[in-house]
C-alpha cells in the first residue's frame, strides 16, 4: 500500500466567504470532503501539509488520512484546490473519500527511464503522454508509471498497449495511443542543409559581362 499522509482537520458548521476570511486570518484554510457514501463535510485545516504535497509533484496520487479532533477519520485523495491569483496562497481544498475495496480512476504521471539511442543518433525525443489514466484499488496507486526508452532508435515508439503493469492496475487510455517516440531530428536536417549550402558555395558564380562605354552610348542613341 502506498504511503499514507496523515493530516489533522477540524469540522466546521458555518460556511461562506465571511467564514473563509476568518479562517484564513487564523492561519487556516477551508476545505470539504465528499465521495461515494460520504456526505459532504466542511472542514478547516492548516495549509502547510497540502502545500508540501503540492510541491512534491504527486499530490493527486497520495493517499491522505484526515482525522478530526473528535476521532473521525477519512481515507481520501486530494481532488482539487484553489490558489490566490495574486499572492499564490492556498485558499481552499477538496478531498475525495475512497474506500480500500472499491476501484477508482486516477491520473498518474509517466516517468521515462534510460536514454534513447536514437537521440544520440540525431533524433528528437517526443514525450506525448505525460500522464495516464488508470483504474485500481487505493492500495495499488503507483507514484508514477515507468517507461523504458533505452531501446528506442529513430522512428521507434512506445504505445499504451506495450506497457506491462503489475496485477491490479488497468490503463483506461486508448491502447494504440503513443506515449513517446523518437522522430528524425532537426540536427540531422540542419546538417543536410549545411551540406547543401556548402555545395552551392563551391559552384562557380555566373560570369558578369561588362560592356564598354562606347557600346553603352551606342545603345542609348538607338533607344532615343
């Protein structure tokens, strides 16, 4: 089972903008928890644990155990959050309650492992799917999905259907969707362009025919 982060919270009865302002003045932020079989419950909590999760880069896939001062507990995921558009401070959080024996859908980041030989040959690595939607039980949520690219040459790619995940995890994306590929690189094209320019520079310039002054005067008289 993935690591569970424990966060203390307080139940609150009152809601609204005025209540939210008072909470923030006390160093707290408003939140709410909801989910299948879990009635929507307003909460108040310190923002630091949530900020720490957000800075870790995998906040949406970390199991969180909320516990109130009167002993109520919820197992949940961070569903959504709101930031101050000016000061970037945390304003509000939503938690989604989960049950250990019930399947859920989450999006998990893709982590590329190794170095693609095709890149060393002048190709360009194109990382197309940086997240994958999976279905699994809460205990099986991975922090990331590793994709080995150490055998990708120019023109090679890895699709969703190529991945082998541990039992209990099912990817719900299009099986034919391309996760990563190595395309013919711009460096290779640049080298070809430089070679073409070198050939052009080696070709002799067309000869400029210079006419004498007498010929120019005769032509001027003919035109007049």
